[in-house]
C-alpha cells in the first residue's frame, strides 16, 4: 500500500511553502494537484476562496 501511494516521499515542493510549518501544529494542508484532468486554476481558486481559508498558496513544481 505504501508503494501504491507513492510513499515514502522524502521531498515535495509543498515543503517550501512557508505556512507548511503550521500543518504539523494546529492546522492542515489541502493539496490540489494540477496534473488532475479536472483541474482548472481559476475555478479551483474561486472555490477555495469561497471556503474562507487562512491562505492559499501556489506551489511551483
């Protein structure tokens, strides 16, 4: 199961997002992959903004 989920993943670009450090304290991260066939940057951003998050960060690949 670990291999099917691509684990372990010792590095991911999301680790460079400054607010990622809070994910281990009292918050969590939601990652939406641009490689998803249904992904649309503008629609996804509008949807996430509608949820009133503390922040939205784009992660360069």
